[in-house]
C-alpha cells in the first residue's frame, strides 16, 4: 500500500480539471529556473502529475521534458497530453536520472515524501545537473511533524523540512540558493505554508 500513489490515482480526473494554469508567481519562478538554459534543452520534472500546467509550459517554451511520477493515472494523462515527451512511472525515493539535464523541477511533490529521503533526492538531482544548472522546488513553509490531510475526499501524506533546513541541505549537496520566497506563508490553521526555492548547482 502506498497512500499517496493510491490517492493520486483516485483523484487524477478531478486534479486534471482543477490544476489548469500556472499562477503568476509560478510562471515567474519557472522563468528564473530557465533563464540560463540553452534553447531546446532537457528538463527533468519530478512529480510531474498530469503534465498540466508545468510540463505543458516547458514544452511551449521549446524544452524537452522527462517527467517522473508514481501515479499511473496522473502519468497516463501526461502521456496523452504530451506524447512526444518522455514519461517514467517511478517513485522519487528510488528514481535515478540518466544523463544530464539543463534544469530540474520538483514542484509540490517533495513534500509528499518522508523527509529522511530528501537529502538523497537532492544528491541525485545535483548529479543530473551540470555546474550552473538550476533546480526549482517547493517545500513546506514551516517546521512541523509529518501529517495527513484530505483533498477531494482522499487522504494524503505530507512531510517537509522547514525552509531554512531544506536550504542548508541543498547547500550541503552542492547548490547555492539563487532565490527563495513564500508562495503562501503558514497560517495558524492547517495550512503549513508553501515555500519555493531556486538552487544553482556549483
Ligand atoms: C501536488 S501534485 C503536483 C503535480 C505537478 N508537479 C504540478 O505542479 O501540478 C504532486 C504529484 O507528485 C506525485 N508524487 C507524490 N509523491 C511521489 C513519489 N514519492 N514519487 C513520485 N511521484 C510522487 C503525485 O503522484 C502527484 O502527481
């Protein structure tokens, strides 16, 4: 049993309807991610979901996308939407990228994975980037224990280091932090916040 895989499989059609466009901040941050990437370069999308809107945006900018996701239902929609791109059904805890990418993105996916795995994922991302390549990710926006929450009547698992710890771990794995910001700050309620980081491989 894999809670998040089963839950994303169950909500794929509803997710597809609800996650249609990039937010203005997301589009700006993807611009930062890709500002030094050569035309038509390869971009790795970890936790790519349905390929909309993120991979779709990358392809519209001329990039070649390799998407990875453990939900067969989410990935099937991505494959249907963008059949020319490369799609892998795999868990990020074990996926090892092949070759080099100009940029890597893990958007709203890392915080679904137990924090004990995050360092090893950062290490594999660093190995997939040449010096100067960029990694864009989101993490939770506060210090909190792992928790579950519901979305579309399904239960999902969440875990994250706080933003400062995530940035320190990225530095330890051979990145400098080029930019970071809160996409939404934590509230006193159930929203733990969401924090975006653009890290450059050094
Ligand atoms: C919140 S959605 C984000 C999708 C996409 N990145 C976006 O921004 O629209 C999270 C995605 O991460 C995938 N995911 C979660 N945990 C994963 C894991 N351990 N390995 C691979 N994919 C995972 C889910 O299946 C889901 O498609």
